[in-house]
C-alpha cells in the first residue's frame, strides 16, 4: 500500500565557507530592512566577529538592534520581554 505523497517546501538558503559572513548583509537585506542581533551579556562589546557582522548588516542598509542581555540559555522571563 502506497502512502499519500507529502511535500514540504522550506525556502532556506545556506551559505558556508571562509568569508561567508561577509555576505550576511546582502542576504539579510533581501529579507527586509531590520535585524535583531542577539548575543550573550557583554559579548557584543568584546567580540570582533559580532562587530564585523553588525558592520556588514549596516553597510547593506539593514538597521541593527542589538540585544546582549542573555546570560546563556534564555529564561522565559528574558524571552517574554
């Protein structure tokens, strides 16, 4: 007996490789004009990777809202702001 055919379409693009984060701004801009950049407490201030990601987004015209108040795995209180 054949099962009924089911189709799931997931519009996902995955870009990998050395330097791929440099394309983040262009890819994000295709999806909109704003981005929420989530990190753990204090990471944004000390992490050059996050600094580069933010710059790439802003150079592509994406407004970045940083949220760096997470202490690790988010609690319900942190998520339900």
